[in-house]
């Protein structure tokens, strides 16, 4: 798995995240709830993430934009999951707050867990700020052999 891009999984994640955020507005709308606000934030971040991934190909600063944006969107999805689990899904769909508020430790645990996952070297393809990507240098790895991976995670 090291050095391999998971473009199919990335596309699936982004597609399902957009669909999840959009369909959250399909339930009976009696007022602006916290879940709608989270959906709005997610729908504002997702186009930037998609632009960074598919138009800018993660070049330069767009890599960081993509990593931070993706981690934020993933956190927001998990945050909503934690809230719905704490409230009970049927209660949340009716719009009642009878399930009680989400305790800070749960949401903090989700945030810290996702931060740790996102901050690992695997989350940054082991590159960080140390070097250019293969695309930036114009290297398609066809004629260049090195024991160091490019920032794209490819082993040249």
C-alpha cells in the first residue's frame, strides 16, 4: 500500500461526503439546526478540497489545503455521527433534543483521534515540506531511479 495512490477510494469518499451533506437538507425543515450549520460548513469546504485534488493535483500549498480540508470534513462527518448516536437517530430526525447534549469528551476524542490519524507521516505521504512532487519536477518516474519517494507518495 505504501507508495500507491488510492484515487478510487478518494473519489468515493468525496462523492459520498458531498451526498451526505446535501441530503441532510432533505428532511423536514422547521428551522436552522446545528446539523444544518455543520452541513453548510462541509459544503463550503468540499469544493475547495475537490479543486485542490482534481484541478491543482495537490501541487505546492494545495497539498496542505487538501489535507486540512479533508481532515475537517471527515471530522464534521464523525461529529454528526457522534451527535446522532448520542441523541438516538429517530429523535434527531424528528428534531427533538430529548436525547440530551453531546458531552465534550466524546467530540474531543473524535477530534484528537482524527488529528492523530491525519498528522501521521502516512497522512502526508512521508513528505511534509521536504521536497517537490513528481508532477512539480516534471518527473514521471520513468527515467529517474531513486530510493527516495516523491511527495506524491510514488517510489521513483
